[in-house]
C-alpha cells in the first residue's frame, strides 16, 4: 500500500483528523473512525459496465475485477475532487462534475469506509494505466455478478455494488 495521507472521519462523515493509509490495520483494530473512498462505473448506452482487471502486484484483489475507477479520498479533498483525479490517473479521462452522476453513499462498519459511488455514461472505451490494470472489457452487470459468483476474484464489495447499480439503472435509464 502506498503511504497516502487520508482524512479520518466520524460516522457523520465529519473530519476528525488524518491518518496514513499504512495505518489502516490500526484504524480497524482500534475503531479510530472511517476513511473515505470513491468508486465510478462507466456505463455505455447498452447498460454495460467497463470492467478492468487489476494488476497482479495489487495488495487488494490482485488479478481481480475492479470498479471502472476509484480510490481513496485524500486529506483535504472532497469526493468529487477525488473521483475526478482518480479517473484521470487510472483511465486517462478528464471529466467534470457535471458529467458525473451520483449513485449512492455507503457506510461500512466492517471495513470502516464511507464511500460515494458515481456513474459516467459514455460509449468511449478508455485507455487504462498499466500500473493499475492489465485488461478491461464491457460486461452486462449480470455477467459480472455471475463471473464473481463462479469464483473470479474481485474487490470485496464490487458484487453488492453492481447489484445496487442494476437497481439504479432500472429507475434511472
């Protein structure tokens, strides 16, 4: 894990300090608070998700499915600033807040994350950063869920978030 400085927040998402990413185990053990994260799904006009495969050197879910892009919200950043930065760094897309569609905000007591999830509706297939991903493809949400259920590695909360995305897309086509 890189040693990034992150805001430490309480259950109401109010900043109560900072913590280094390397201290995540201590945050969990001592329940010091929460850290913030952002995730983004690229969704095309056929309701398929652009799904990358993580590099083998990643600490979390090596070789596994990932969100189209995402990451930690750095100290002093807000969620939108972070997802715009991550989108540029990981998939070489410059996006504006107006292009992003807020989907949901979740709080995980288990992993001590507060997370916002966004959608970018586009038919553009991005060029990914080879430090982050080894390949990617457009998949229907159900295809992705089935593949995860059949044992393909993935980030731990990806499946449940894809289910939320499916529900969201039925009410926000």
